[in-house]
């Protein structure tokens, strides 16, 4: 891979190499875990690639035995590790661009003239060529592969979301919350988090007003799931049918209701938001936002519609992780009824349900319109977390989704991602408050300061050169 990945001996910028003679690691019982921990910790401390080459099997016949335990690490992550007591060679790639991006964030790597004399500079030349990757590229970077780690992550995120909302409720003296509940993933997660926050704040769940607002695209499946979940969580269910209100609005602005365009869709979203805000005024409550970070990245929200709330609990949770959070909650729940409804919600296609159903089934599927969320979350992670260029993200995606999506498909949706991300920044520039739960977030007050009129040209030029 040109410019971004280098073979192991190229990384003088961010690479440490050690041998057994330096660390004196003969083999004894349990020492392999200690050795590996030291190497990984050192690579993390230096924010570097670290190669550890152990003395080979058969090296000593006196008092000490060596195991040929070789390790290649990158910033605390083990990229490759040999089997002990078997001589051989291991290879991997160190992502220099990733390490430089991490160091750029850390002030400890901004050298001053006074300390430059402590470093030795070694000049070298390197032929730049395509690299065949052997390291694993996870196609769901927001979701830990190991179930134990994933469950731990889910528990932490749910706690952070609930703690953030609890603090806001206590700080404002608010005893009521208002949530638009649709029977979809995001609103269900927001309701679960709100129930947890109310429990921790010592407020009755009956003070949670869960409002279902059926309209032209509502299906019986999502409606019934919304009602069941609200009842099982002991929240207060309210139903406001907004069809007549939206038709009246169409009449007022002279819109033909048979024309299913953006006006037709967004009128429903904004009517729902108006209903929620006015109920909140009536009960002296707080409107809880349900939109997730993936939707914010793509701008898949109606401006001043579902885009707006008084506190957005899902604002830094990507869509791929929303599913696992709900699944985790369901698995840990003692209620079979809650498990049943949550698993059915997980099986329901993602949809805003703003277009009429097709024979009773959802006709408007989000991923058919904007592309697979697992691709967009992959793009978002590597763009935001490490500042990778579009061409590098594309190359990584080819490896990560090999056998799942072909190259043209990945390229198509990567183009869509960048175009939507740049065009929709104006929505992110005025986001409501919400808790940060991970290393990637889009709040204009924290991690992401981007002008709403930023030019896309440089990114598109980088991406277009792949097929020149």
C-alpha cells in the first residue's frame, strides 16, 4: 500500500527494536505473559511500533533455555506473535501514518530544541511500493470482537449515557422526560437509557412520557413493539396521531399530499418534534434526543426535526454499536417480555417510516438509500480517529470487507459518505448537548470543529486518483 504502510524495517520514525541480549529474557514458567506485557506496554508508552526478537530455540545448553518468542507490537496492540519453542520468522506491517496521527495528538512528542540533542538520527532510504497486508483489519472498529470485552464496553457505554442524563436531570431539577418512541433501534436505546437514568436519580419511571406518533408510514410491527416496550419498562405511554395535523400543514403551505418528496417526509418529522417539545412544556419535562452518531455523520436527520432535542443520549454512539447495546440489555434482562420485544426490534429493518407501507411492510429502508451503516461506521472511524485520507480508507476497507462487498460497491458508498459528511456539517454545528462515550465524537463544542462551508475538493481529488 503506497505511502501509508511500510515493511517492518522502515519505521525509524516510530519503531523500536529489541533483542534478547538487551532484555535478557530466558524462558521460565509464565514468563511469556510478562514478556509480552512489557513489549506491548513499551510500544504504547512510546506510541511506536516495537519488534522484539528473542533468542531461538536451541540457543543454550547450559542453565538457561530460550523459546524463540518473537513479537511485533504497535501502540499497545500485538500485530504478530510466534509460537514458542519453534524457530521461524514472523512478519507484519506497522502503520506509520496511524502512529504519527496519535503522536500529533500528544504534546509529549513536540520536541524542543533543548531535548533534540538526546535523540540520534539515522538516515535511510526506502523504496515505496504496494504492501500486501497480513495484519487483521477489523470491519467493525467500534465493536470489540471478543464477547467479554464487548459486554464490558456495552455496560460502560450504557452507564456513561445514563450518568450524563442523570446529571442533567438533577442539575436542572427536572423530574420528567419526553421521548418520541417509534419501535426502532435508536428510540428504543434512548428509552432504555432514560429508564436507567431515572432509576439512578431515584425518579419514578412513570415520569417518562414515551410518545408514539403514528403517521403515513407507521407499520403495525413497529407500533406494537413501541407500545410493548414502553409498557414493560413501566413508562407512561402517550399516543398522538399526527396524520390530520400534517395534512392540515400540507393544505396551509399548498403541498400536494400525493407527492412523496422531501417536504412530505420532513413535515412529519418536524410535526413530531413540535409535539414532543409542547408536551415537554406542558409537563415541565425534557425532550430526550434519539439520533445516533452515524446519522449525524451522514446528516440523516431532519433539520429542526428529529435533529433537535434538549439532551441527546445517543449522539456519540455509532449505529453498529447501537445494535449490540440493545442486544446486551436484552441478554441481561430478567424479563422475557423485554427480551422478546428487543430482539424483534433488532430484526426490524432500519427506517424513518416516512413513506406509506408496502402491503403493511416497511417500504423505506435507510440502508438502501444511504448505504450500509457498517461501511459508513468504518469510514467514520478511520477518518475521525486517525485522520486517514479517503484513498487509504478505501484500501483498508477492501481488506476488511473482502468477500462481503466488492471494490466498486465500497468506492460508491465512500464517495457518498464524504459528500454527505461535508454537506451536512451545518446540522452538527448546532447539536444539542449529549455525552461522549468513546474516542470518536462529533460535538462542535468538543472533538469536531469544522466549518459548515468546508470544501470537499481535496478529499475527492485524493479518492478519484484511485481509478485514474
